[in-house]
């Protein structure tokens, strides 16, 4: 079995050299071609002077170049950083500087987001553009590769060497960089392959973004472990997905619940054109039970699996297909080599049936939050447990039930939105004296941000003015959809705002998304 990320690809290429590994529009790579392309990129990085442990990054949608970067950077000994295409200029500046990124591979469509902050990036040495022309001071993908060899690069690696950075939200509103080693992602993907009920004959749809840990590792790398073929969808839309399934005879897909709901409700939904789709995996948020029942009604023979994880822990739990309707509110049982514990406020384990903080232990855990020892110490215990910030319990059969997010994260369309980032944007407006941001139910996205605001006496903006103010400063999908002006915010005795009290009336009679 593979010990290094690069070996996951080389083993698949040895077994299935002529099998189509990736389809993206008219472009197709076999596993042998992908293997050689990854070697070329690794050798090009070394020729450019990139050293073992140096951080290089990619900013792209689901393109053929993405897996080339994933495996090529890993084989070079560099640490690959995966940047969200939804980052603002401030986000990009923060993560590139914080992580000392020296080389950025960027799709041409996203280059305009990078160039305005380039002059403020002290670590960035080069920008490599693909999918279009290079801009001033950048170079193309082909120019960077040059005459790099297709042979494996001369680099000695260990499974405990750092491998990649993925990003999650932080208490400051800026993303935190999660550093993992080769062993963490290889063990998680091999464990997922052993439980996901996929086969090498499956053709997998890649419709969730590869920069997200679930799409990249829980789904994509797991499929490569088994030698599956993939069809990449650079941007999600239901008609396009239906066309892809029909044209490429896709058999399996991973989606967030909002994508499943959108698929089933869209006018272009045509069960006959989805006849090859035998398997559905979902995660990132709670699947509404009504949607789950509708999916089973339309596809009675479909294999349906849910999995749960985080950037810090990888894939932690899965719900077997036979339990899809038996335990629809559960995220399942641990993957192989993963331990789950429910801890009380003192960090002591609780018995089944008692709610507490979910903690995870095993080889798939992160090494640290990159260059952030304080945040790392806050979530890692001396016994090797990582505290997830999720509240849940185990039922009598050992299945994990999540009941809340202790960090007040808003999960909208499967993506995490952190209230602090929105609150920080609101506080930049002179009229805002106090504010509290929280999630309210939304039929399409599961939940969306809302805010209660105490205004200063001097200024009286409208609700829409504040919504637009926030939307101009952070990613628009994070802006509040509802603002309510109030005289005061409820607080504890020590002055902490009680968001649970504010949020409760909006969720009355409904189970909050988790």
C-alpha cells in the first residue's frame, strides 16, 4: 500500500496505465499520462530552485492541471497549498504572506484577483498561469515546465514529511492553514476506499471544488486509490451535470446536500438521463431528511453514503448505505484507524447518549495550524485527541449524532461561514455599535447569515446599506441576508453576547443545520 501521496498515483498508473484518469471538457489524461505530467512538474519545481518543505500554491477551479499540481508538488518535496477561488484580495494577501508561498499556479480566469495584491507579497517569487495568456511579470505553465524530465524526481521523502496546506476559517475571520503530512491523507483515503463501496469500474463526477478538503482528499484522492476515472466539472450547474452524466456515463458522485436538493428540484432533472448514476456520497452539512427520502424514492437501488470530517481530521466517520434511512440524522461510525470520543468540559470522556465535544484521534490528524502554535494548542490534547468544536453524542449502536457547532459556524451550501469575519466587516461602519451574526434557516442553502445590530445614535443607515457595505468588503456569499436593528443584545454575566438566545426564535420548530 502507498505510503506517500505520489505513490498513490504511481500505483494507480502501474495497474491502469491506459485507463482515462481525468476528463475535463475535451481534455483527457490517462493514468500513465497523469503520472508523467506530475513528474515533469516536480522536476520543474526543483529546477526552479524550490526546496523540500517550501510552500507552493494553486488557485484554480476543477481543471486537469489540479491533480498534476497535487501529485507533482508532493513528489518534489514541496508543501502544496490549496487556495479557495472565493478568496478576496485580503484573504489572498493574508494566506500567501502567512504561509510564505513562493510559487503560485493560477488559472487565467483568476489572475485578476492576484495581481492587485502582488506588490504587497514579500514571499511570492513567481506566478505561473494556465488556461489562458500570462500577464505581465508572470509565465505560462508550458514555459515553467520547459524541458523537465518525465522521470521520477530525485527526492527522498518520508511519510511523516509535511505534504500540504488546506484552509479553514479562524477566530480572526482569516483562514487558518492546516498542515498535514503524507501519512495523514494517504491513510484517510485508503480507509475511505475500504468503506465507500466504490469499484475501479466506477466513473466519478468531481463537482465539488478541489481546493476543499472533502472534494480533494475524501473524494478525489480516494478514487485515485481505487483507480477510478474522474470527470471534472469546473463550475457546478444542474443542466451541465445532467449532460455530463449522460455523455460520460458517470456512475458515482460526491455532493453537498444543497447540490442534491438543487438536482432533484431543477426543471432539467431527467431520471432517464441519470440512469448510470448508481452511487451518491454527500457531506459538508446535514442532509435534510425530506431530500434524502426523495432521493431514495427516485433511485431505490442507489448506494447512498454520508461522511463527516474536517480539514484538521480528514474523513472521520461514514454512514453505511444500509443505514441511510435507518439513521438519517447520524453521520455514522468511524473510519478504520480513527477513534472518536465525546468529551466533557474538563476533557474527560462521556458515555454513550451524553452530549459533549466531539474529539478525534488517529493517523489522519493534522500536524498543526501552520505557524500558529497557540491555535494548535487550543485544539490538541496531550493524549493525542483533536477537539473538533462540534457537539454531539453516540447512540446505543455507536453512531455519531451531531447536535450543534460550538464555534457558531454557519454552514451555507456546504461551506463554512464564520460570523466573526462578518462582524469585523460590520464594525468598520461607523454606525455599528454592537452586532451579533448568526445563521437563520434557508430552504435553498440550509442556513444563511443574519445580524442583530445596535446602532450608534449619530448615524442611521438602512438595512440594505449595511448589507451592501459588508458585501463590498468580504466575499458576497458571506454578507448578511437579514439585518434587524435592536436596542440591546442579550449577554451573560461576564458580558458575552448570547447568540443562542438571539438565534432560537428563527429556528423554532426546525432542526438547525449542522
